[in-house]
C-alpha cells in the first residue's frame, strides 16, 4: 500500500543547481538531470507528497555576480530565472518517465508555469503530483535554501531534505580533510553557533522557529532516498 511504513509522507526536497551538471557551474547535463529524475521518481512511487526546490548555481550565482560588480538585485533575479530553467528540465525528464508534475514559479511567467499559490500547491500534492518550485522566493537577497525552508513551513512538510554530494554534515570539508568528523545529529543551535555549512543562517532559523527538521544526505548514493523516507539513520539529522 502506498505510503505504508514511511516516516515522512510530505517532503520538501532541496536540490542544488550543481546537481544538474557534472562539473560545478557548467550548465545543464542531460545525464545528471535524468539521474535526478530517477531519484525523484523513486520518492513519488513510495506514495510521498513531494515538492522539489531547485537551485540555479549551475548557471548563475547571484552572490558571485554581485561580487563581480553586478547590481545585487539584478544578479539575484538572474539566479531565480536559472532555477526556472532547471525546473523545466526536471519536469520534462520526470514526465518522460511517467511522473505527473506541476511547475510553479514565484515570479509570474504564465506561458511557462503556474504561479506559486500555496493552496494550489497543496491540492497538487494531494493528487499525487510532484510539484517543482522554482523562482526562489521571488525576492532578491534570499537563497534557494531559504526558499526551501519557507515552502516547507508553508505546506506543512514533515521534513526538509537537502541533497548534497557528501553523506551529511562534517566538521570540515571531507573532500579535502580526511580527519573531518561527521555529525549524525545536530540541533539548530549547534548549526548556528558553530556556523556549520548546512544551509544559510536564515533558512536554519526559519526551520528552528517552525520546528521543521532538516535531513542532509547524499542523494546520489543508490537507495539513500528510500532509506531516508523510511526514517533509517543516514546522513545528518538537524532538529530540536
């Protein structure tokens, strides 16, 4: 029976823009998009109500453009548009695999997608559709991590799952420091006080205020998605 034996039945999944390409900042890679679609389909087939928030760093990073001299608001809007492109790519890949989706944007662009409306999003989820949430919050100066935290609180998600390239949160970068310690469980205050690179501070604070747990895990590892949804101990759990 769909949904049976699952710990989480309503989930917001945050996928970074770099997951959409083989090398950071290199645009769209069709093979990577297909892999994301396969993992996303696996969640939907478990009977989970799933909303996905995409980053856009594979094409544009607002903060980086701003540091190079661009107006910050303009740079951030460019980044928001990049998330819409990723959303369209993922929608196409999912629907080719038989998964019914809806793409919603925080910025009005009716020829491409629906506007993000909370009640409409909830209705799609109830009908078993995967909802792809793009365009960030629709405002500059906010990251897609904050978008994911905001949407999770709005739709009553039971967990915010952040897909990363490593299996959890570490004391240092495990790619460069072999002595980096992995944390199995952290409180929100642990993350804030130690300034751990889980999500930006605004996103962490928003989850803390609304008691939305965060699970940081390696999405690319085979079977991790299913294990995470079933509540098996993987990655790093951040909560009260």
